[in-house]
């Protein structure tokens, strides 16, 4: 076994025994790992209360090459999510981020850009600035791009024609993973509609630039949230548990 050091986001903590826990971490250098934290539940824990969901910490663990759990030996807290005490909406949004991280990634499959995006998203939510829905949409669109699941929004996914029609409504094919022109829309099932403004919002949030949007127009919030919920549920094969909470965010 080799001893490894890295930065991690705590995704999940489950009681293992009277004194120990099993933790799921998204690490910057090693991807998602599951490790046994011996003594984590003791009053004088060797992990200095660093193992809370959404905490960002520096960890040391013994990486096992077999199917057994890794062994977490040290965790030092760098940042705790404090907005939970004053804003439940931001807490639900942050929980949703870690739920998606756990669902969209495999064990021991590092994605440094995804970790950096997730860390930045949690910090943004914790800061109290910016719309939680806008921060979430930015995370979703960029995370899907990093993982190769980004929906095609600027061209028809069927014939690759650019969208340049002045239609008021845009057809988004959940099965196809992107927008459909009028011709390719025919005969397709599992298609949802988007207003032109909501489509523009999704395109805007999918593009990486130095001046990223921090709000979503009131008329587009419900529709973009609905489409993203349906697309992610279709991609995962089930509805993420936190979706029912974030749909109530305004």
C-alpha cells in the first residue's frame, strides 16, 4: 500500500462501527475514493472534525490496489460549508452538487478540472453571492462537458445544421442529447420544448469565459431547471434525490 496526499471534498459519511466511519471523497488527484476512517466517531477524533459532507480538506490515505476499502489516516479541514446555518436553499444546492459528483463519476478515475469546478461551485454557494440556480446551472453544464455528456445546443443533433431559425420554441430530444430541427423532430419521442430565451440561457451557461453569468432571467428559471432535471435523470437512469428540493429554489 502507498501513502497518498491530496485535497478532497467530502461527499458522504456512513457509520461503520461505534468508533469508525466509511467516507466517500472526491479527491483532486485520484478521483472518487471510498475509505475507512478508523476512530472518526470518537470524541477526540484523529480527523479534527474534518469529515463533514461538503467539507474541503487535505487528506492522507493508504491506497489499496485490491477491492478492499482505502484507509484514511489523516484529514485536516481547509474549509467548512457555513451557509447551511443561514440559507437552506444554498445547502440543498450544495448537496445536489455532491450528489451529482457521486453519481456521474467512477472510483479511481481522476478529473482535475471537474474537482476544481466542484470546489469553486461549493465556495460560490457558500459565499452567499450570486443566484444558487445560476451557480448550479453553470456547474451542470460545465461538468457535463468535462465528462463528455454535454448536450448539443447550437446545432441539430440529428443533421448537424446550426440553429438559425427564428422559432419561438426549441425542441430538445432527451434520447438524442440535444436540440432537434423541425425535420429531425418528426417521429421522435421523449422530446421537451424550450422557449428561445431559455435556450439562449443554456447556451450562455455552457460557454466558458471570463465573465460568466451570475443570474438567470425570471422567465427562464423554471424552464431551464425542468429541462436540466429531465436530461440528467435520463442520463443517470433515475431522478437524483435532491432534485425535488432544488426545484423550489427561487
